[in-house]
C-alpha cells in the first residue's frame, strides 16, 4: 500500500465589512482545485506556529495582513494535489479554517491564482464551487444550497 503524506493547512475565510467572502481562482495547472474558485490558504511549515502560518500564507498569497482571525472549524480530506512542475500526489490534508477580517483591501494575488473576487451570498450560491469549498462555506453559515 502506498503511504499518503499528511499535511496541515490553514484556510482563511476572509470577510469584508459588507459580509462578502474573498475567493480566489486557482491557476489551471496547480493546487488542489486547479482552475476552480476556492478559498486561499496553504501549508503549515515545519516548526511554524499555526497563527504564524495563517499570517504568512495571507501575506504571500494576497499581499495583505489580517486584522483578526478566529478559529471556525477543522476538517480533513484525502486529495490529489498538482505541484507547480505538473506532478501529482495524493495527500491527507488537515484543514484548520479561520474566520478572518483583513487589515486592508489592497489585494495583490501571487502566481498561484489567476483572479480574485469579493462575493455575497447570492453570488456564492450561483458559482460552481469545489465540494470542499462549498461545504466549508456552508459550515460557516455563508452559503446555503
């Protein structure tokens, strides 16, 4: 049997002052949800504290700082992840999800994403989302289907 690596990831559910959620569109050639709309986030590095990983991931991926972050939920899944070099591997990921408020709205996405959007409940409901993203937003009370 092939061993599947386990990784811990932090996932910010970032809400603006109007209650809209920030979603990012993954580039078509990498990540757990290639070419799909999803929540930002990423892995906790060896020796890194969870709060530090959350702040670092938001800074690296979105170019902003967080004003606040509250634990929301955790879950896990076995997923296929596509690396930047095109290789694919199955991973067991433990997702630590946080409800966050940004310190600013001056978003600058990195190369992992092709675009971003602030979406209200109606817009979220109309968007085709990966099951895990939809389930997370439903659990947070931000999406009903």
